């Protein structure tokens, strides 16, 4: 792995991670480090501006995405998870709880919410190209203990503005408190030209002050071909 700034190599490390990788762009606002002490005269809020970020995939490399059991055409697998979110989701340094796992099709990975964050919570999927769909499937584990129980589904044509609700889950009664997986599918009138979807979590099982919930997977489908 090589790290460049303005085409100048700053750091190189010989490492082969044995877990799924995710890119996290952030700025740590603290004294010391590469830039020295903070300039206390610069007021908040501050901006972190990135002109562009490039990711390359060698020809023939698989995406290694797993379809949801028994169903093809999961549009969420082609989305970017978490765009527009702030840094309140789970433990960003815990590979078992990152937001990028909500659309990987793997029920063994999960988003784990951060304790103590006031509701509602917003979870985003963003696409490069407009999508058409009419169904969203949420998968959780041990839902009676740690499953979301009420959420809205909002969509936007650009992911920045004009969000509007297309469906709501109502109150979801999960059936088990063991390690079994459960799914809840919410269907609605077909939406088109959608570049972004957000799940608005309004309720969940567990302690509301310090408890957490898990989302093993979030899938998006077009069931109707009309």
C-alpha cells in the first residue's frame, strides 16, 4: 500500500489485509501530528474539501458480493452505503459493525448502531445511476432483542434535497431472540429516477438510552416489471 499527497509518496507499508476493506476519509482535529498544533484563531465550523477520490479495480477482480438468499437483482449491492451520514454509526474501528456491511449481501456482517444517539437515525444508500424499485428488505438477527421495529423509507432524485417518504414499515414484531435471521420486506408503488434512498429508524427493541440495534443487510428490489 502506497500513500501519496500531490503525487509525492509519503508512506508505504507491506501489508495484506485478511478482511473486507473500506475507505474512510476523515480529518482528526487535534494538536500535534503531521501539521503541529491547532490554530485556535480559526473558527468553527470548518470544512474538509476533497476535489476527487479515485478507486481502481484490476481487470478480472471479483466484487465478491453475495445475493440475498433466494432472490436475485439486489440493487443495494451497486450502491454506496453511508454517503451523507455523520460519524455516529457504531464503532468505525470495529470491522464487525461498520455501515458498509448493510449492502454487502452477507448476513454474517452487520451495522451496529452507536449507543446513546437520539432517534431518528438516518441510513443512506446512494447510486451513481438512477434506479427503479418498489421493495426494500431489512434483515436483522435476534430481532426481539436488537432489531429495528419502525422505520420510514425516503427517496431522492439527487440525494441532496427533495426527500420524500414512499413507505413506512409500521410496527414490526420480530419473532425470535436467538441468533436466527429474520427479514421484513416493505413494498410500495414503483419509484423511478432515484439516486438515493434513506432508511429513517424511529424505534428499535432494547434499551433506548444505551441500547443498540443491528441491521445485517439492506436489500432493494424491483419486483414489478410494469
